[in-house]
C-alpha cells in the first residue's frame, strides 16, 4: 500500500513537512541518504534528532533516491546495495542544496574543500586543533563556519568574503527588520573577534606540492599569500533540482511552486532550499506548509503564509547582498580543471558553445558527480544551462537499474 505522504530529505524542511503531515493524521515515510536525520544543518545535533524521531514517521535512512519509474513511485538504493520502490499518494521533495565551487588554479589540491564540507568533517571528528584555516567565498555561511572551526581548535587566519563592503552595509541595514537575525549576526561578530573579516576579497590560487600549503588572495589591487593547512571555500549554494526535474516539475535555477508549495506536477510538493535559498527558518516554514497541504489541511497551511512571506523578503535581501562579482569569471586559467571527475580543463570546456556540446566532446559532467560541481560552475562562468535529467540521478549499482 502506498504511503499517504513520502518525504525525500530529512533536513529542516523535510523534517518539518513530515512532522506536520504526521500530526495531521497522514501515514508518513521519510527517505534520506544519511544514517541520521538532520541534514547538513543539524548533522550530529542529538537533541533535534531525538525530537523528530519521536514523531510517528516511518524512516528509511541511508537510502538514495535515484529514479521515478512511474507516476506515484520512486526508486531508491540502500547502503547495502539493495534497491526498492516506494509508492506514494503525495510526495514532498526536500532535497536541499549543495555548495557552489568555482574553479581557480590549485582548487583541486588536497585540503581545499567546501566551507560546509570542512564543517561536516569537523562534526564527524576531523581533528583541527591548531590547524591554520582560511575561510573564503561568499554568503552568511562563511562566518558561521569560521566560528564553528574556531570553537573546535582551528587557527582561523581570516574570512574572505567576495561581496563588496557597500553591499554588506546595505544588508546590515536590512537586518534591522529582523531582530533575531540581527542578534545572530551580533553574536557571530563577537565570537569572531580577532579574526580578520575582509569584504571584497577572494582566493585566486591555491599552492602546494602534495597538499595545500598556502592560498593567494586578492582585495582590490592588492594580492598576498596566506599560509594555511585548510582552505574552506564556497561561493553560495545551488538548489538540488535534479529529482524534481526527473519527475517533470518545472525547475530553472530552483523548483517552481505555488502558495501551498505544490509543484507543476500533481501530487508533488517541494520545500526548502530546492525552491531557493533563504535559510533554515524559511525552510522550516515551507516544510510545514507543504506537510499540512499534502495531508489535506490547507487551512493550517494558510496560517503559515505570513511568516513565509517575511522570511522570503529576508531571502531576497540575502541574494542581493551576496551576488557573485564578475571578476570571479576570470579566475580559471586554460590548464585549470573544471570537471574534476573527468579531468577536463577550462581551455577545453570554453571552446564549445553549450553544456551539451562540452559533454559530447569532452565528457565534462559525465563522471560520478553527474555535473553537480562543474555544471554549476559553467552556469556561472559561461551562462550554460544543463539539459534534460535522466535516471539514475545518482550513480548506483547495475543491479539497482535492472531490479
């Protein structure tokens, strides 16, 4: 028998959706590829996980959804390699987002990694005591990561934010309308006292023989090299829209939804950062609205519209403040790798006119990550759009495809 509501993703949006649907009387199943609920935001947060686990929800953890073989059904592969199908009456996609990486010389050196990625490794036990770390890129994630790493013993040398000081000043004024956000920002500023925060600053090259040893940064006309053991680097977030596109939902840079978080496909909802970047509070509210609506309680969903509107206004200010500067398009050199999976350089990629042509002639985007890294990079660098999405959305065993 199909579940009333199936939720894909156990981050803040997926958890909120599942709990609201379950408390409304729906039979709910949540599928996530991690072994514990919480996603990237609440990874390792035992208190939050215990709260969600008390809900009357059927959990399928350590499982990755890779196909939608027919309407009302998804296919997933478990950690042990077995594949199963799950039927649903309503589906809520809460696939979240991933970090955007932009190529520059040396970005593939060991110990150059995503800002959120290094934080996740620290949560999993990576020792950072006295390790020199430079945090660089764009967005409010950077100071939060810097604070977390410092609390875990890292020697954070500086935070390099590519957005201009004027943009950050306008954003600071906008925070006055959101007292809770303003308090969070003030707390982070206090916690990071002593760590330089450089606006209008970005990495141009990473250096090292066998692993990262230093990074060259640019700010205006000045460049300098900073010795470091880790470079935590991320240029904002990219919505995970692949599964929605596979299902036939309209999705450009994010998944299109209506006021009840319904996509353009009947019975399919979407919530959280797959619908656009806005922070954990917006993800939670969107999750609640989709959970109520999928369970048939549109009246309860409507009561959350005003909060969502407020968080969306904040998200718009956030996007405007941290827009990527055009100078970042000049970072890769001809020999710089753009597709790490297939070792495709910038010189080879840029000689073609579209994402499809580059894939056909260079295999760019055809490796294990399926273009999740190089696709977002070429979209920013060249304005390319990825083509159609085909199963499997993630690499799986051959046995899962012939189930």
